[in-house]
C-alpha cells in the first residue's frame, strides 16, 4: 500500500489552502505532487452556493463539483459527474504525493471521491496520499482505511505545515 496522511479540520478551516501550502513545501523538497482541492463558491453575500474542483499544483485547472439545487443529492447540493472526473484526472500521473482535497459526508458514505481515495491508497506501488478530511467524517473514513502515517489538524500555523512536510519528505525519500 502507498499509505496516506491527513489534513483534518472543521468546515471553513481552509483545508484546501493548507493542502496547497503543503504541496509547495513538498515540491521544494524535491517531491512531485499532484491532486486537487475543493474550493468554496460563494455568492455576493458570502454564502456558500457550491464547490469547485481545482488543481493543487500547476497548471491551473478548475471545474464545477456541486451547486445548490432544489433536487439535491446531499445537503442541498447537486453534484456534477464532470467534477469527479476532473478530480480523478488531476490525481493521475507520476507523482510522489497525491492530494485528495475533499473528503466529507459523501466519502464517509463510500461515495463521491471515496473510490478514488481508496484506490490511490491501495495502489502498489503508488504515491503517498494526503487527504483533506472534514473533522466530523474522520472516524468513518479512518476506520475503513489502514492507519495513516501522519496528520495535521486545522487550524494550524505555517510552522506546523512545515514540520509535516519535513516528516513526510523524510519518510518518502528515506532520509
């Protein structure tokens, strides 16, 4: 198994922003990083109206994952198959680390990004996976997977992300 680590936080704790920072820190240590995060889409009043998928490293790519809808799939949102397809494409290719930036209620119910997350972790050989997990879904997700290598809990400061990057780089490069 390729193993995994986690960025854990409550809604609104900027897990995607932390994942982008961690990706940059890992790349600075010579590791190849790919993957995606889920970005909040808000209306003019700051209310969340949906989610987009975007690349965690360049080149920048973005697509719709979910929008508010009267006929919702979960929590008032209608999910787009194209968003899950983009997430999967962004997670492919040669990399040492793959960021899976959206693990929440759907994944806790083994839907959404769950098949991708599970297949990436079970790949032999495979890249190390860093999953951004909503705190309320952590136990359901963690119980279905092997023990994680490491984690950081949000909110955290840049120094904590730096220490996580250092530990992951040491483990993944054998130094």
